[in-house]
């Protein structure tokens, strides 16, 4: 990685209005705090809410912790994301399955891909390989839990990527 080309991470859930926008802003916060040259975006496996702002409940809970989600707009994951991004992070196992299915299509259509796919909680010792539960049909506690998990898993990814990117720079 050179200073001019950021490592690119895409956070993915189902609707791109609750979990992945939260993950996007929280992960960006910890990457920026660690001064890592990482670009963060988000998308949904579904096309349920294209162009919509994040769920207001999620925005309000995030705001209480200092995160501003208001400018984000939902979009669907596309085959091109697999050549645009270095790392695609699934919030749950169903997302992971859907991402992997689309990845096969991307490979057939586009050949060599750039992205690796993993779970948001992959390196998180507090929530090891656990899903980020969908808060959409629940209450306040669900949105707080999404924030707790996104903060914990983002810090784990930052620690992991710091080491990885430093090793790449030496090579
Ligand atoms: P998300 O939550 O995947 O975290 O954005 C959901 C948002 C909308 C729906 C389901 C989950 N929905 O069925 O519309």
C-alpha cells in the first residue's frame, strides 16, 4: 500500500440501513484515529432501500456516541465491488453466503477479483465469529448492541490491518 492508494473495505448487511452504515462510520473512525490510509464504504445484499438514509433509530443511537450517519445512502452490492474493494465484511452468516454467491458470479463475469470476504467479527475476541444481530424489527437495545459490536470488531480489524499493512509496506 502506498500513501496515495488506500486499502478499501466494504461493510455489508442485508438492507444497508442499520448495521452496515453503522459499521462503516465506526470502522472509519477507528481507522482515522489509528492514521491508517483506509477507505471505508457500505452496501446491502438486497435492493430493499436504494438511496435511503440510515434508519432513524440507528442514526439517533449512533449520534449519542458521536457518530454521524446522516449523509449515508443505501446501495446494493454489485459484482464490481469485488474488483473495487480489498476486503468485504459480512455482518452475519446469511450475508456471508449471499456475498459468496455473488462473488462466484463476479468471478465468472470479471475473472480475477481483488476482494477477500470475511466476517465483521472475524478477529474480535469479545464477539468471536459472532453475527451482528439484525436490529430492524427490534427495539433500542438492538441498536445499542450493534454499536457495541461494531466498536469492538472495528478495533480488532484496525489492530489486524495495522500489522498487515505495515508488513506489506516493508515488502
Ligand atoms: P440491515 O437491517 O440489514 O442491518 O440494514 C435491515 C433493514 C431492512 C430490512 C431488514 C434488515 N428489511 O427487511 O427491510
